[in-house]
C-alpha cells in the first residue's frame, strides 16, 4: 500500500470527512509524498452517505480517481452499506463498531473499532470522530508519519481545540494498536 | 461552459481556495448539477502557489481532472505566473488587479478586478477574498444560482461571520457587473 494508496472515507455529512481527507493529504506532502484529495458530489451523494477520497503516492498519480480503495473507512451503517464492499481484496476496511457488515461478503482485513464512542467518551466531543479515525488509519497503515499528521491536524482545526484534537489522534493510535 | 465547466482557483496558501472550491461544488449539487472538487498536493504545490479545482457538469464526469480550464482565478502574482496560461482560449481568466500578465500571450477573456482590495476595504477582512472571488465567478458564469451559492457559503463559514460573508458575495457580484 505504501507506494500508492487509495483511501475512501465515508460516513454522514457533518462528520468532517472532507477535512480528514485534506489533513491526510497535507500530512503526505510534509512527508515528501504526493497526494490528491477529491470529493464527488452527485446523485450518489444524496441519501445520507458522504464520502471523501485521497490518493497518497510516492510518484506521479496518473488517474486521480479512487477506483479500487486500499482502505475504506465507514463511520455509519448507511455509508458502510454503500462503500464497504468497494475495498479491494488486499485492503483494509475500518468500520465503527456500531456498523453491521453483510457477512456473506469477503472484505479483506476488517478493523472494527469504537471510533465514534471513543470520540464521545474519551475525548468528550463526537465532532472529533474524524480525527480519531485519522489516528486509526495512520497507525494501521503508516502511510504518513505521526509527526506530519499531527502538524497537519493542528494547522486545520479551530484555534483553541488543539489539545482536544491531539488527544483524539492519540486515542486513534491506541484503537489501532488494540487490533494490530 | 454551462454543461461542463472546469474551474481552477489559484492563489497563496491561506486564501481559502479549497473552501471556495468546496462551496462552488456544494452550490452545484443544490442546483441539481454534479460536481467534483479536487486538490492536488505535490512538488508543484510547493513554492507559494496553491490551487483548488472544481468541475461542474449536468451529466457524468468521466475524467475527474481539470485539463483545460474554462475559468482560471489567480489571486496572486505567483499563482498567475503559474496558472493563468492554462485557461482555455474560450475561457475566462479572473485576476486580482494587482496581478501583472505577460502581455505576449493570448488568455481568452481577461477579467481584472480588485478582489483582495474589495475584501479589505469594502468588507473589512482580507480573509473573505475567497468569497468575493466566488461572487465574481458566479455572476460572470451563472454556473450556479445565487440562491444556492449563498446557502453553500452560509453552511461552510464560521458561525457569527454570516453577514460578513453575504456582504463579500454581494461585493463580488458588483465587481463582476462592473466588467460585464
């Protein structure tokens, strides 16, 4: 996954997935990689599932569209129903622990962790679920360094919320470590 | 331009061009169009010019990359030097009035208006230059309706800045009207 990774982040609108994609892309560039962040808006975007995508690579990215994601994040049931099956068979599917998967399907590696609950219970704000998810993804994949992702998070979150977001990232790392 | 428009927004980091792209895309979807918002991060992103791109279409968008922009916005000299020549020959180049163009080159239609100065002098905040620019683009192109772009702006800007941003949009419309 480390030379060219396609990442699809899905959930509901308002969960900050666009911001999560932007942060991953900005962390990648700090690590001297290249990245493309994309969000598609269309009929498929209506109906409760929101997605944002990032490609992180060491080299030229010829086709900027995510076609066979190496990692899919699904924070809600609706998003999972729509996008979980798109993960490629060597990829990683990261789902919130409230999500129920269709067990008749092969998903690659499944990582089921309480992302939203961790944001609420351990960090104190459901709105940082996106940052907890970034922590999970970075720790699982090592696509970008912790140092860069922390800088990228702090550059994008509102002033005054730095400590909250650092805590969210750290809790994300811990969640990933609990399943590695 | 109205069936399939490729838009490239350029300036410096911190001018909120990603947000401008997101707002245009979100306004398009409210108008029942489809849109793709993309930001590339790579070696070309280093060195002071930042860009964000949007494609707005009535129909399927096959290739999500902006290849021949129908509209290029350049808010700074560095961004203009890098991206102004990419506008297609039937397109519109919108530049801040501080930008100096290479006059040996044909750019399509040039719209040179005081975007940054309007943000500072008429709205009172340089940070809303991106929203003034959206007003200019929407009024020039009619790609999205005023109603939708206003909703999209209000959905994305920080609480408490709604009036400031509505004023910024309105000033953008006026700037465009002054050159149409």
